[in-house]
C-alpha cells in the first residue's frame, strides 16, 4: 500500500504529469470563466490530443480541465452575475451583492477558499471510500453490473424529468448510436449502410467533441458571450487578508464538501444540485440566515465547496463500477478504455499505482488552480473581453485538427461535424443533450452485460430476481422513479392551495 502511494506520488510529481495537469488546469479555468463554454468543451477539445500520452498523464490533463472549470466559473458569477458554469449561478446569489457593496475581494476570497476546500475534502473522501466500494463491488457479476447501469440511466432520465419525453428520446437515440458498427459477439454488421467506415462504429470522441465542442461554438458565433464586460476589480491579485476573514465559516466549508461529494457519487445529479443543496444546508444551519441572498461570504463558500466536490465524487462510481455519473466522467471513461484499462472493482487491485497517481494529481490540481487564481485573478477575469466569434473559430479549428489526428480519418471529422450540427439544434431547443451522450456511453455496456446475464440465466432475465444485490438495486431504481413524481405532485398541490 505504502509503496503504491510512493510510486503514485512519484508519477504525479513527474515533469510530464505536472506539465499536463498545469496546462489542463489553465484551460479549465479559461473555459470556466467564459460563460457558455464550461469544462466539457475544454475536455472534448483536448481529448484527441490526450491519446498521445500515457494514461496517467492523459487523465491528469483532462481532470485539470474538469476541476479547473469549476474554479473559473465562480469569477464571472461574482463580478458580473453571469455564471461561467451553470452551478455557479448559486454563487452569484451572494457573490454579486458583495461586489455591489464594494467587497468583491471578500466574495472572491470566499469562492476560491470554498472551491479549494471542497476539492480537497472530496479527494480525501474518494481515497477512503473508493476501496470500500470496490470491495463490495468485487462480488458483482454481469447481472449486478447490468442493474447498476439501468439505475444510472434511470437517474439521468429522472434528473431531467421536466423534459421526460425529450430525455427518453435522446437516451434512445444514444443507445441506437452505440449499436452502429460490427457487433463484437456475432460479427454481423449493424446500421453500416454498406459503408466501410461505419463498420468501426461511432466513436465516443467525435460524438462528444461534436455535440459539446462544435455545437457550443456554433452558439458562440450566433451570440455574444457577455453584454456587460465592465470588471469591477481593484487589484490584480487576491487580497490575502480577506482569506483569513472568511476562514471562520469552516464548518460550512466542510459540510458542503461532504454534501457535494455524495451528490457527485450519484449518476445524473450533477454540480447544480450539489451547489443548491450545500447552499440550502448552510442557510438553514447558519446563525446569520437573514444575510443569505443579500451578500454573505458563507453563501459563496457553501456553493463553491459543493460544486467543486463533484468531480472527485463522480470518480467514485467510475473507478469502482465503471459507470460514468455524467458526460464529463463519460469522457474520462473513454480515456481508460482506449488505453485498455477497464474501470471496475478490480481496477484498484490491477492498477494501484495509476489510482494513487490520480489521487495525488487531483490534490495537486486543486492547489494549482487556487494558486493560479490567487496570483493572476484580474488577468483571468479579463478573459471575458475576448471576442466570442474569434474564440469560436479557434475552438473549431483545434477540434478538427485534434479529431483527425487521432486516427487520420476524415470520417471521424465528418461525424464530429454532423454531431456538432445536431448538438447546436438541441442546445437551441433546450433539450437535455447529456442524455444522448450517456446513451452512447452506457449503451454498449448495457448491451454486453445484458447478453452475459441472459447467458448465465439460460436466456432468461429471471436470474436478476435470484440475486440480492440486483433486487436491492431494482428496488432503489423503482424508488428513484416513483418518489420524485410524488414530491412534484405534492408541491403542485401545495401551490394550487396557496393560490
């Protein structure tokens, strides 16, 4: 155990890994600060280039973007009331009022401290919780993995239950995309339409890059990122004296970090829910409830600690079960599988050095993002002044070069363009595009596990009802389906009574 930690730490502190996580963190902060982009765009643009690196360096690069994006998203939320990432909308509730009161430094100190604290707390929980879950998951077979995948898909659909029919349509479309190509079991062609290029299937890289990278940049061409670009920030660096003042809210910081980690652990929930739950808990338990919404550093700390704890939380089901909790961790799953590494309960046994490298790298990423923003706060805040059309064209060109460089196939670039147009349409219509990506990623997993399960059950799914873990997961899935609708109905009835 100790030797694995030492080896992992040595790999994490290697020059290549430090360079990768530093660059990834920089990119993450930039795309996080720019409203309308976010860490997903940064990750999918860098994804094709990451295949040239070893798995640990590639994952450090993308994790840097993942974590750095949440750090950056709080800056425009505080200064301009325009969240860089959706979850930072909660940060603006108290951050922007503080800026209006001339206390932007205090608000930014609270958000950066919250981001750093939440990130570190979640990594510590990941280090201790992942081996425990992996130990439980070691007894999993194909039936258990299939029911876990069904549970994950259900959570994703229920998370967007306001658009239930749209979510199911996109999930089904994702499942369809995952079947394209030669079937590995029967070696029969499926939906290839006589095209040789289609036999390799629709790879997750061009699909994700198109839907998020190109789709989002097409939106940038259409509209300006910011209407008001007046940055109210008096100094270039963060005021260190303010950090000490906001440390008195350490209880909210720890509580929000724990909440965010466990919300991130659940597939399909996301950082917005983590941010809201953390903020609500801080408000209910604070002796200064009346200050929330009017400008209190505690609200900023709670919100940012909650959403920054999500990346490490999302790594728990990914590493222990091989099930991505959201589109971002789905991209990381692609990096694992392309390198011949398959996440699951045995990963912590087979690749202990890689796992420890990831742990140390995530801690370093949080330290790096914190230091970068503390030292160069104003220069990074000024990024919102970059013309959106120039930014969009730059992202598009880098995306096309990257996607072609992976396999030297124009077909992949064509897939990315088609998916980009589809992504643009779905984003304009407000459809839950995450469901489509999760369908593509989980479709193959579910199909293979279903086949293995039916093989074990002699062609019947009755075996699912003979295994206790499967029964528990099916009961949990049923609760996830029923309870939200009951709660929604109760809220609706309450509103009707009030009116």
